[in-house]
C-alpha cells in the first residue's frame, strides 16, 4: 500500500503537467480553428487594404498558434515515447524471466521422463508418495502450458507496443517537418504584410492599383517556375494542366490536388534520395520490384524517400505512395489514365492516384470540411481524427489550396 502511495506521489506532477499540456493544446486548436474561420470569412469579402491586412494578421496568429501547439505535441509525444520504450523494456524482461522459468519446468519433465515407471515406483516406499510425485509431474506440465500462454500473450503485447511506438515516432518526425513549414509560412505572412504596407503606404487607392496589376500580369502566374527532380522544371500552368485531367476523372478539385502534391513533393521536385534496399521496409521489397520491373526501371537507381531515424522510408514519386499501397490502386489508375502500367513517378499518374485516394475519403464533395478530412486521412490514415499532425497538415494543405485557387481563378478570368 505504501509503495502504491509513493508511486502516485512520484508520478502526480507528471500526470498533472500532462493534463495541463492537453488543455493547452485543446485551447490552441480551438484558436487555430477560429482563426481559420475568420480567414475564410475575410477572403470571401470584398478586397480592400484593411481586409488584406486583417488576413495577414490572422494568418500570423494562426501560424504562431500552430507552432506553439506543435511544440507542445512534440513534447507530449516525447513523453509517450519514453513511456512506451520503458514498457517495451519491461515486457522484454518479463519474457526473459518466463523463458527461464519454462526451461526449469522442461528440465523437471525431462528428468521424470528419463526414469522408468518401475524406477519411479521403487524410489517411493509408499503408494501415496508415488501419487504425490505423479501429481507433481502433472502440475509441472500444467505450469509449462500456463507459462507458454503467458509468453505468447506478452509477445503479442510487445508487438503491439512496438507498432504503437513506431507510429508515435513517425508522427513526431512528421511534426518536426511540418514545424519547419509552419515557421516558413509565419515568416512569409510577416514579410507579405510588411511589403504590402511599404508598397501602399496605407493608401487604399494604391492597393487597388496593385490588385489590378496582379490580375493583369497573367504571364507571371503562368510561368511561375518550379524545380522538379533530376533537373527538370515545371511552370504553374504546366502543373495545372497535369492536375486538371485527374480532377475531371476523380471529381477532386484541381487546386486541392495541386496543394497535396505541392506539400508532399513540390510536384515531383523532391521525391527523395533514398534507395530501396537501404531505406524501404522489407515488406515492400516484392511490390517495389514488381512495379519497377513492369516499368523497365532499375530498382537500384530508382529514387525513393529516405528513411528517418525512427523507421522506414521508401515512398515513391510525386504523390509519395508506398509500393504496397500503389499496387492496391494500380488497376484503377490505369483505367483512368490509360497508362498500362501506370508509374508512381509520372506526374499525371501521381495526380490521378492521389485523386482516387482523396475521393475515397470524401474530397470529391469539394467542401472545405470534406477536403480537410481527406487531407487528414491522406497523412494519418486511421489515426486522422486523433492526430494533431493530421490537423496541422490539413490546415497547411487548405491554405496552400486557397493560394493556388486564387491563381487558377485569375487565369480563368483572363480566358
């Protein structure tokens, strides 16, 4: 009893701090959502200088709240990872102890089996002693069965805990990558606000002239350059031309598709510098060899995403699909693009693959809520509704989609 009380006293500050951190994260998430709704409202209103300054200020506040929430979540995950690692070590210790116990029982049975029934009877002067030994042997065999069941149960729990640990480490790594983008967005919003104030000097007339100039400068939008993998370049107009067919085929908004692939790989500009045998999980080896073999590619020189410190990489192409996942969608992609086989490294196939997966998650409804949910599922799968990483990722995707949609609208108005 004293030991239990001592443990409660020992861990109480940790538990209280964890609860406080959870509360703070929930408050920040509520603020992020509130800022997001206010930004959407402002963007739907008439364009004027005061409105645009308000949007920048809201974006700055939202980005800072996301960074703060990300920091807290990274710390929270670090605590959870430490707890899971301690739990795994304990399970491994228990399995070792049970294996030692099992070995002792097996030696007892082996010794008994080595004696003949006659010898077993002769060493006992009384029949009662014989039956006591016989019952003892049965008891040992029961204990062997119980120990085997215990080991099996501990191993199953160990596998589950290791899987959970890998998921937590993956989420922590994703959060760190997202955090870098959050900081870039924050600095970008601050610079854009400062630049706008300097250019307009606070005058509405000058702001409207800038808006008119931006709308008129269609060629600048069309020819925005994006560096792709292996030295290739793609303009905004070319990226849009690849996204539009996938959008028509899957009913997923082209700006949303472009935002997903922009964040995943810069439209193929960053498909990874890893190699399959070093960075890919062995369970994907056969699928990867099947995909590259069908495309006539050398698997050893075909790039995949590098593995992070905690686990595995191996994602392929602009949409960053894992090989086994790609094979699940391969037939559907081929039916829509006519490419047989489709290639994860082909931008049209990649847009289509993402479109199919996002449509399955409801993005074909083309509402903000549906697209946001689809983005969460895209990054987190079944954990989408309880993962802060997924919510932050979705916010970034939706913000990028809004920027892309603005350019698409300007291009459409010029036609």
